[in-house]
């Protein structure tokens, strides 16, 4: 398989806490995403997943890479993360890390990251208490994010599969309310692994946590057995649905 296999996501796609992790959360070659590509016969694997990534960051980097490489006919695997995360560069982060990047997740409210500028932490805490952080808004925003990247990839005529690592699509909100229900009908359900069901059948972390509870790492990442099993599940789905 000479075509590239492109991957993006958060720590659940970057191999965080797998054997060999030196603390940066990057053991991509052992991640379920890379293993999926290998099961399918790909050798040119590009994994840009990073810990604490956000969906806007995933979309931006995926669009950039695919715009530059779409003539190589890559297959794109996206592992969506929580849409209540923020990952971006900020001048307030200068000298706090080499990339001047702020990484904020809801967990930061309980365990405040030492490298984060306190003003940005405060801003994020207040944001989560606004409409932006409410479940219904999260569902709407997640649908919009999926639709934007789906439209971009399909306009470029690229094959892809979307998986969600954390956030399910709420069955009631996304099928009974508007505009959520209208947006959901626009999505290519065949290319959304198990429809991101609220029952967690299509959600990576929930599925693997229940099946591989014995190997959950201290920071809640799934170990090697779960990574290997999930990679086989996704590879099988891609083959059965003829997504390549």
C-alpha cells in the first residue's frame, strides 16, 4: 500500500502512557491508530496526534496536511476528542513551554497544570460555566466540527473514517432537537464508527475501559492489550464497509 495513512487526535491516538512513553505522551508507533494502518497494509503512516489536543486543532492540522498532500490519495483516520478542550498558541504561554501552547481540558479545574498561565486557566474556568460549556452546546459544536471536516475531505475526494475517543453523540439531542437533528442527517454515518452512539458502543475510551479495566494507566489511558484489540476492530470495520 503506497498511499499515505494520515492520523490525528489527542492522547488517546498518540500512544500516551504506553511502554516507552518518556513523559511527552508520544508513542505513536504503538497506538491503536498506527496498528490499524499496519493491519490494512499501509507503510507510509503520518500520525500528528498530540496529548490534550482539541477538535479545532485537529481540524486545522488535518486540513493543512490534506490540502498539501491530497494528490497522494491518503486515507484519513480522525480520533475526535472532547469539544470542551482548548489547544492553541498564546503569547501568555511564552517561556512556559517550547511551543507557547496552552492545553486546557475540564480536568484542569481539579488538577491545575503547572505550565499554564493562571490568567488563561481562569479564563477557561469561566468559559466552562457559560453556554459554551453546556452539554447541549457541546453536542451542537461537535456536530458542526464533524460536518466541517467531512465536507472538506469529501470535496477533496479523500477516503476517511471518524472515530470518537471520548464524546458520544447524545441520542435525544441530536435526533430530536434542531438544528442538531438536521446537522446529524447531513453526516456520512457509514464513515462514523458505530455512529458515536450514546450507549458508548462507538466511543473508544468507554468501550476499552470496560473491556480492559485491568490495564488502565494512572492518567486513564488504555494499555497495549486494549490498543491492539481496538486496532483490529477498526481495521475490520474499514474492510467490511469498504472504506478504502
